C-alpha cells in the first residue's frame, strides 16, 4: 500500500505540473499569434520655420502649429519573418469638423503634403495585407479595433508691427520686425520709405527685419513709412501702412518719451 500510495502521489504531482505548463502555453498562444500579425504604425513628421527663420521638426500628432508646414506621412509597416505579403494602403485626410469632405486620398506607403490653410486636420491610414496567392491575409485596423488617427492644427493668422525702433545697438527694439506672436503668414512683402516716397529697404520673409540702416549707416531720426502686403493661412489679406518713428538716441527706456513700441 505504501508503494501504491507513493505512485498516486507522484502521479498527482506530475499532473499538477503538466496542468501549469499547459496553462502557461495556452496563455502564451495569443501573444505568439499577435507577434505573427503584420501591422502598420502611421506617423506624420512636420517641417516648419520658427520666428527666427530656423527649421523645426517633430511628430505632428496632437500639435498646434503657428506657421505653414510640410508633413511627411509614413506607414511604417511591420511584416513578420517568413510572412510574404503585398500591401494595399489607403490614406485619407479631412478637416476635422468636415469628415465627409475628403481632402486627400493616397495609396502609397508614404506621401508629403504642404499645409497652408488654417484649420484642424485628421489623417487615417488603412492597410490590407495580401499573400502571394492574392488572398487577403490581414486588414488594419481589424473589425472592432480602434482606428489610429493623426490629428493636428494650423492656427489662424496674426500679424502686426510696432510704431517705431531705436537702432542704437542696445539689443532692445533695434530692429523693425513683426510683433511677437505673428503666425500663419504664407505670403509676405514689406518695404520702408522715407517722407519723399523713396524706398529705402524691402524684405520678403516674415521672419526678416529692417535694422534701421541704409548702406550700412543708421538713418537720421525721424518718421519713416512701412508698407506691408501679406496673406494669412486663413485667407486674411494684410495691407499694413503705418508711420515708423526712428529714435536712435533712445536707450533702454532711460530717455524721456517712453518706448517706441506699442
């Protein structure tokens, strides 16, 4: 009886171990199956220029950008080893508040787009993986699976200029440039004139400026005139004409008369 009891005890222990091993493999099967499923990971990388004229870049998803930008969209497919497949892609893009108005359809694994119109945008990628026999093997996203969206915003435009400058080299209000916070400007031209209507300087980049000089010398103190013609990403046309006071003797707010900036 002792040997029989020991046999059944060992048998029961082995059965328990086998059940644990079987349970472990059953739990692992979904993970192994998932690892063999092809998928895509859509990404949008933006390229823009900041107020200093320097290029900035990053993941566009969730961003609100002030100035026009270009986005490179990539599918980033992942196909398991040994899984021979052809992929059909469908990119769609729309204004977030107008989902029925499709702005873009693309069927490549990647594409580029320049955003110059203010608004919020949504981009979605669908993909179907086909085997060598032309039979559909896998679809992304799966039925019942949440779709992956890339969303971002180009803000409304804004542009204004101060009333004057003090080009005295104190690094404070030395240059005539748009007030801080300008955004969404897609076309720009500015020119400075003297009181006799002679053009002294012009520039075509919104992040440019006038340093108060002509031929390398600071102009005499007095009133000059700024003409700006610009267009915003929201369709607004800017036609700014204003008098600009040049006061080279002004120094860090220590002189009487206050600042030359609004």
